[in-house]
């Protein structure tokens, strides 16, 4: 195997492990926050199970938003990725382990639990974002590299949800301990990969100025925001909707979420390679439009069986959109600014997750689940329609029908 291909596999395995550890917590989120001390009588953040679950997820992604740019800029300034990934992974493992120890301590209020969650998220995002940046640094086709990242993300989510559900049924804290173990493995595994970050170093000011001069990055950032919003929506609102509407337990809920994540994962690499051949416009714009319609179908499905079919369809469409969107970031970013550029994409994605939690949770709590599905699916459709002129301008500016002149993508 060529060293570049081997490193692609290893880096994809690292991305998988980080996402897998994150998704372990989702199917049993209500049980977990209860075990960590969520109590309506002592905390305004835990008035209902939905509120406590929402704020526990928001705390992590709020930290993602605050710190992802710091990790990316530090890596680009120093000109190294590996040491930062190791540091983020080990510190993230410590964060998960500390959360698991909370019930044995017994004196930490739920606000303190949320603070621990912030610290865990602030470190974990460094390992995740910079590993994706190392995939950007590889040659061999941006669509293929981002397809490898996408299949890792999808598989991590596809397997993390059902495994997390099964672990929760054994013990509420088991997902936290499993996540801590996995992140320690991440810190060790990434050291076997060659660090291909560009040799030329730049100041933080020069990096940010370079990204600012590339407004076209706002296109993949916008799609990344809305796509991750739908993922955040399904992680919180979708989980509770399936359980309350169809009477499913954590294990069955994890399997239903896997109906989305399995095709989403398995089709990422071929879909990324497809975008290298046909360009990014059709997979992103047309795929997003159909993806939004699929979300509406999930919310309208009357039975578990139909929901499962709709979730599979949404997973296929998500696999079409995701690698092309990430590859477009690589197409547009300067090689010396990739850490910051990918950090910007993950920042947009983290804000999207937060939007999925907050908007989805608020709309579902106030107006019901069906209107929440309508709101999130409508946003996905809306951005696809609005983005058409921007993609047309980008294609004309590059003069290649939307393809990268250097990579053919």
C-alpha cells in the first residue's frame, strides 16, 4: 500500500474514533443527564428532560465554536498537526473520564457538569478538526480525501448510536468510559502518520487575513452549517421524537438512527470520488434540495417502518452532499491556510449543531415535533435554492464549470 493511502486509512480511523465516542452518548442522553444529577428543583437548566439533554449537548458544541479556530490557527502558525491532535485527544479523554466520576463525587451541581462538558468539548474539537486538516494535506484528490473523512464520520455516527444505546442499557455511564478509552487510542494512533503540514509558517494575523480574502469559502461554510444543523436536530429532537411518538427504547432508537448513518457512511467515499469527476455543484445543490425533502418525509412518516425507509433515503442524500462540501473547502483554501479554513468549516458546522439543538428543541417544545421537522427541512431546501446564483458565479470565475483547475474537481 502506498504510504499516502495507508495514512488516509489511519487518519480516517482517527476521525471515526472521535465521532464514534461522541455519538455513544446520544441515544441514552436523557438517562445520562439524570445520572449526572440533572434535577429540576436545583437547576434552571434541567426543568425537563428535554431541557437538560439540550443544554448538555449545547455545552459541548458551544465549546467547539469557541475553540476550533484556536486549534486551527495554532497548528498553522507552528506548522505542525500531530502534537496538537495528541494533546486534544488526551485532554478530551480526561474530560470524559471526569464526567463519568461525577456520580461518585455526588456534590457537583448540574451547572458544574455543564462546565466539565465545556472543557471536554474544547479539547476534543482540536483532535477532530486537525485530523481532518491532515487529510486535507494529503494528495490524491480532494474528493477522495474528504470522502474518507466523510465515511469515517458516517460510520462513527452509524455505529456509535446503536452501540451507545446498548451500553446505556447496561449502565448509564458506560458510554462516557468507552469514549475516554477511545480518545486515548486516538492520541496513540495519530503518531504513526507522517505530518505533511506545509513548511512555510505564517503569523496568526496573516492566516486570518488570507482566509478573509477568500469570501467564496462562505459557500461551503453555509452548507456545512445547515447540514450539521440537521444532524444536531436528529441527535436531540429526532431521538426524543422517535421515543415519544413510537415508544422506542434507547437500543431501538440507536438502530433507527443507524438507518440514516449507515448509508451516509458507506457511500461517502464513492460520492466524494464522483464529485472529483463531475464537480461540486450538482452533488451540493441538487443533493441538498432532495435532502431537505427527505427530512420532511421523516417527520410525516406514520410508522416506524416508513420512518426507517425515509431515514435510509436521507442518509444516501447526505452522503452525496457531505464529501463534496468538505472537498470544496480544500479546493478554495490556500495550502498554508488549511488549518484555519477547516476550522472555519467546523466552526460553521458546530454552530449548525447548536442551531439544531436550540432551534429544533425550542420549536419542538413550543409548537410540536412536526413543525420542528418542517422548519429544519425547509432551511435545507431554502439554502439550496438561494445558493444557486453563488455556485454559478463561482463556476464562471474559475472558468471550468465548477471544477478545480488543478485537481479536476
